[in-house]
């Protein structure tokens, strides 16, 4: 009897239990681990750059985390934006890469949607064996993204002045496609103040206002 079992991105405990069961009842056991093909940062970078902006944001946020998983609630932001179509964008990029010869037809999807079922997405995870390559690839694009965040926030502040704190900054950045948390938003505000574009208006709270010469 020959039995073929394919398990994509298995949980380590589940994999061990399954192999123990097969070894007990299946006689000779040969385990072949399929390579995802996402071990080179250059290939991961090409996939990342081929994605639309929302899908890029998902991959970027997942790559920031040690386990490669980002909850959907983080991605939806304070306005509860929908993530409809994001999973399809990853699949479309994979097929597009095959057509262009960027990778082979057997390449596995590097980002998986996870959730409770019934079409709902609880979050997205980068495959474990692909995580390092995508972390490296994303890091190469991170510097320009951070500069873009600063430019986007100062543009928002110039358009709609008043007092700006981390919460307001997160909402404004999310509207133009930047997913940041309040910690990152506070850092951007500090950077803009250091550049002389903002000044702090409260000694006890991180609240800033547009500097008069930057208006």
C-alpha cells in the first residue's frame, strides 16, 4: 500500500503526531518536504513589489512579527476597513509570476489566510520557511516606506491643522494606505518635530502642532 499525504505549513506538534501514526501503521515511511521556493530575498522582493498596495501592507505587517502572523483586526485599522480581495491578490501575483517565468508552476503561495471559516479571515501568515526571505526583502523597502509615512503625515497635518496625537495620526495614515500602530505614529511625530516641521504643545502629552514656518 502506498499512501500520499500532503500537509501544507504544518503545525510542528501535529506533524510529529501524524508521522508517529503513519510510522506505526504504515510500515516503511518516506517523508518528502516540499520546498516553497521562497528562500531567496530577491524572489520574495519580486513577489512583494508585484502586489497591490493593500496586499503589500499585509505582507509587510506579517513580516514585522517574529512568527510571521498578523491579525486581521490590526490591518483593518480604526475604521474597520474590509480586507475583501486580499487573498485573491496573493494568488493572482503567484500566477502572474508563473506567466512571466519569475518562478516555477509548482511554487507554493507564500502568504496564507487563516480564520474561523465561512469566508472570514482572522489573519494572514507567511509560511515559516519563507519568513526570513520576506523579512529581508521587506526590510530593503522599509526605509523608503518610512520616508513615505513622514511625507504623508506632514501633508495631512498641513491640510487639516490643529492638534495631532498618535491616535489621530494613525487614522490619517491609514486613510492613505499606511498601517501603523500608535508607537510608530509617535515616532513619526517626534521625527517631524526634530525636523522642525512640528512643535510639541503639551509637556505632559505627545501632542503636536504644525510649526508656523511650515504652514
